[in-house]
C-alpha cells in the first residue's frame, strides 16, 4: 500500500501557522453576521473581523442515481476520503473496482491501485465521452493513452452512461450501464465533477454568479469586507474571457495569494484561468493547458492544430523516451490557445509551462516558429527538431495553404 | 569509454539528404564568383547558383600563448576533435588533465572524463573569471555548482590566467599560470571561445559587422542572392537589442529555418537571440536564459533579482530532488530579462523554457506573480510554492520597498 497515501506530509501543521501568529480554529461556521462583521462557530464562540475571506471550496458531485448511497461508493476530495478508500480496499479486498468518470483524479487512483495493490484486482473505468481525460486531451492524443493503460491491464469503457448501482446488504455489488451492460463491483469510485460550496455565501447574501461566488479581479465579493477565493468562486477563462468554474488547485492557490496581496496593499489582478494541469499514470506523464481542439470548437473558435512526435533526449543518449505534443492555435488570430503533452518521461511534460507562458504572452504561429529552447543532448530533444517550434511550422504551413 | 562519443548517431547521413533530392558535395570552396553566381570547389568543379547560403560556422579560438601548438593540446568543435580527445586519452593515458576555460563545453568534457574514464585522472579546470560557467550563472548560483563538482573530485581554479604551456619532446607536460602556479598536464583542453569563419565572406566582399557577417532579419547579406546563417553571422540580442555573437546551436538552427522559409516565400523575422542554453554534469542539470545579473549590470541595466529553493516533486513523493531558480528583472521596466536554474533532476531544468517564453512575452514582475504552472505532486513542486511565482513575489516585495 506504500505510496498510495502519505498523510503526515501533505497538510501544513497548525503549529507552523501558529508560530506565524495565526490563530487556528477548527470549527464549523454556523453564521456570518455581515452587518456586525462577526462570525459564529459551532460551540457558540464569536469572532469579529475587519476582513473575512471565504475559502469554502467544493464538494464532489454525486449523480442522483439509484444506489449512490451504498457502502463502498467512494469519492475523493480530502485526506479523509483517501484514508477511507485505502482502508476499504484493505478490509474488504474488493476483487472488482469500478471508477465512474475518466478525469485525472479517477485515472490516477485507478493506476495507483493497479501499481500498489495486489494484482488480482479488475479495474474498470467508465466514461460518458468517447475517451479518457476528455477535458485535457483530444482524441488524437488520448488514443495512445488508452492503449497504454489497457496494455497495463486496465479496462476503459468509453461512451457509456451509468444507469444505477446495485447492491446486497447495503453494500455495492454492481454497476448497470444504460447500454445494458452489467459489471461486478466490490467498490465504486465516483469522479464526475465538483460543485462549489456556496451555502454560507448565499446565507450572507453575497452576489452569486453562474459557477460560484461573484468576485472582482482582486477577489472581493459584493460585500467590500468579504473576499472569496478558490473552488467556491466563479472565474474568467483567460482565453475565451467567459465565466468558468476553474476548479483546479493552481488557480485556487493563486487567488489566495492575490487576496493576501490585496490585504497587504499590493494590487495585482487575477489574469483569468488558463486551465493548466498534469497527471501521472505509471511511467506516463500527461500535461495540458488552455483549450483543447474540441473545447475550442464548442466555443466557436476555428483552430489550426499540429501534433509532433519527439524524444526526451538526443538520439545518441541512452535512456531517451518518446513523447508527443499537440498545439492548438486560433485560426483567425493565429494565437496559441492550447497545448497537450503525452510523455513517457517527466521532463518533457514540464514543457507545458512554456506553452502556458506563450499563451499568456499572446504569441502567434509565426512567432513560435522562431522559438529556441535551452537545448542540450541530455535534457531535451534536438534543437533542429524542438517540438514546439516544429509544431508551429506545421501550423504555419497549414495556415499559409489556406 | 562508452558514452563519451557515439559518432554514428549524430550526423545526418548523406543518403537521407540525397533521398530528399539534395546533392551533397564534400569539398572545400576555393572561390565564390558572386558576379557570375558560381562556386568553385577544390578539384576544380564549378556550381552555378540562384541563391547561395553561407553556413561556415566558427572555429575554436586558440589564445596566442607559448606552447599552444604542443601535442596534447586539444579543442572541440566537431566529431573529429571528439575522436582525437578520446584516442589521445586511450593511447597516452595522461594522468593530469587541465581544461582552460570553465564554459559549459569544458565543464561537460571534464565531468564526462571523470564519469567514464579510470579514476586515477586528476582533472583541473582553470577559469579567468571568479566562477565556473561565468556566462550562464551569477556567483550566487555557481557557488553550489563549484562545491558539488569539487565534491566529485574535480579541481576548479578561478581567477587564474594561463601564462604558457610547457612541454617535452613536442608534447605538453605542464601549465604555468600568471600567479606563478605550475600544474602538471598530460593533456590540455582549451575552451576560451570561438571566432566566426568569415574569410570566404570577406573574399566575396560581403558587408561585415563587429561579430560576423552582417545580415537582415531574413538572413540576407549585402548581396541579395547570398544568405548567411549561424555562428558566422552577427546577431541581435533580443533583450538589449545590441549586436552579439550569439554562437549557440539553437540560434544557428533557427536561422537556417528562417532562411529556408524565406526561400520558400514565407517571411518570418529572426527575433534576436535570448541565449538560452543548458548543460549536464553528473546528476546536476544547469540551464540559463537571457541576461545574468552581472551581464545586465555590464549593459547598464539595474536589476531586481530573486532566488528560490525548490523541490522536483511534492515533499510526499519519494525521489524528490532539490533545485533552485534565480530570476533577473529590469528594475525600471520590471520586465523579466533572465533566469538561471541549478537542479539535481532533469525535469525542473526544463522550466527554463517557460522563463524564455515569459522573456519573449515581455512579462513583468506583477504579471509573473499570477503564473500558475501545470502542477501535479509527481511532476513539479507544490502549486503553493511554484518557484517562478514565488521568485516574482520576492521581486515584487523588493520593488515595492525600494
């Protein structure tokens, strides 16, 4: 089980906060009295505030299907959930594990179980869309991921909708799909999205937006003394400039930093969400940023795309691994709007941060054909075939052809 | 000796070029008759051209000191030199190896010999400036590199000037420093810079610039039918907009691509040189881009700098390695103008390409405080401590204070 959950190291200890002069109170907030600027917590204690920051996060969405309350149906948001999954597997030894939703949390859990648990498990991932990691990768990139994971013994059922969960003695025993298929399941993991925790904000009477609490670029809500940050807040997508849930860890942390700076008298605006993320499954690392070709199309953006196969090191260096990158450009403006990397080494996957930086810089196809990476035979692919540059050249050829 | 030189894989075979319809002629060019648009080669053959591209490269600079022509004094530009070094070491088994100049070529050769050769070698690197890798790293970054390499058994003498090489029977046996120190040396490697090969261009009568052949942003020389690319050409530094030799592999390759596009009727301007580069020594990877703090000062640019220590993975993941990054900002404009990474894992060193992308995008200190990387516990440091972002915040604090 080693490697699945290492709880002691992932939470900042209260002592560390307290030594910085921060008073840590673990209690449920029962009421915020915005008129009197006070917070009531369970147990009856009251705290006065000058500024209040809401960081209420989000909760796993449990689809309203039959059997969703059976024992053995799991979700994952925090450490408690991770411990629950771990001990359920250890206690019940469920032979068949079914994961609903092929987002990166599901996929990492599926592969961690396959890597660290006894080999007798049957692991099946069910996805409504026609591919795994549908929000990160287009189908031309996810196909090789799916083949790789199936080669590792995972079953991935795509284009399948879950109808209900079946059970015996209050415990989950199976999953029935809308297509009529029935799967045995000793444990079911659900990863079909999260919902912002906005109950408290609503009680206070703060202005709401479509995807959460409404804030300005400095994280201020409609109440000038209440700020809000993270998954409970609606964000703006940097590329489309449209509202988005943006519920990833990166933007949440960033909004916390922006709120802190605002309180310290330093005004930096939140630039919007680029949706950069990554996951690791066995020795495959996947990173993505911006819009996929598919999501761009949904936004009405015509695209020019290019896929380039590369290597993690120069061909003459032992230990080089294959990787590939897809770049997505806006056909009209020729601006870079997205990137996807599938890599069998970790290092090339970090190249996605350069893609994000180019998106933030508004760089275009012709400009990217002149990018020169910090090349070295041991740390990157050949400078004569820098994948970002080559992808831009492919895009340039497509663009000039018409 | 394995790993030192793998000659068969680093040169594009003639056959590959010929199958693309390219006629490969290996001969010395004796004369270019620009008026008649013809090239004469050794053996007397003549080739007519519509467009001529000069890619004459550069040669190692041999300082005019006594003993520089002794046997056992080596430089490195091409495969032949590498084979010469390899066979000299195998044949002569020189106990003491001295490398003059602590640039990245010297340092990689020194560490490759230390890694792949018998352990009885004494390897000494002599550098005129007060640190190794003086063009890539400021002293606050190079100090840990020097300590690491000395820990691996290399001797690095900084602030030392070589006065002469001494020999016996025509073979090098020692190095005398201006400080009076004398070192035994069975082999001496010189890496003190390169000079552009501009003899042919001068014979043609092309316009010259300070650091090489003068070209426009499309790689065209003063003769409309002659282009020039690579080390033989003067470039513009992207940041200072001043002339620079820019003799790295990346810009050379890029200029070739720009010339090719120009000939194909696609005009993309060379944006200038950012000077991004990398090297690997044992398990330490070093990358750098833009200006160092020192070079910025030489250009009269006041800077704000920040150094951040980080880890290659989240603290809870086994196998995480330390790395650190330095960012250099222009104090007046607050724009990013340089970055340096020293890492004990390869992956974080690639983050330098994001730094280059931000430099190219003209991003400022406040903007970089909002950067969100594609974070994942396995492939990057914590999102709450993204080193580029944290470095920008440090710079922001310094900037607002002063």
